[in-house]
């Protein structure tokens, strides 16, 4: 019973992380390191 709860918690957390990452990518936030340290800094935020 305890192992099922642990697995369910891990699956729920993984789902949350994936959902947040997809949402961030759709909003144009590819990484959390900031634009100055990002290798893609010349590719994103073009206007």
C-alpha cells in the first residue's frame, strides 16, 4: 500500500513538471538560466 502511494506521488510530480515545462516552452521560456547565459539567446525573443 505504501509503495503504491509513493509511486502515485512520483507520477503526479513528474506530470506536474512535464506540464509546467510544456507551458513554459509555449510561452517562450526555453530554460531557467536567463538570457545572458543561454546558448539560444540570439534565436528567441526576436521581435
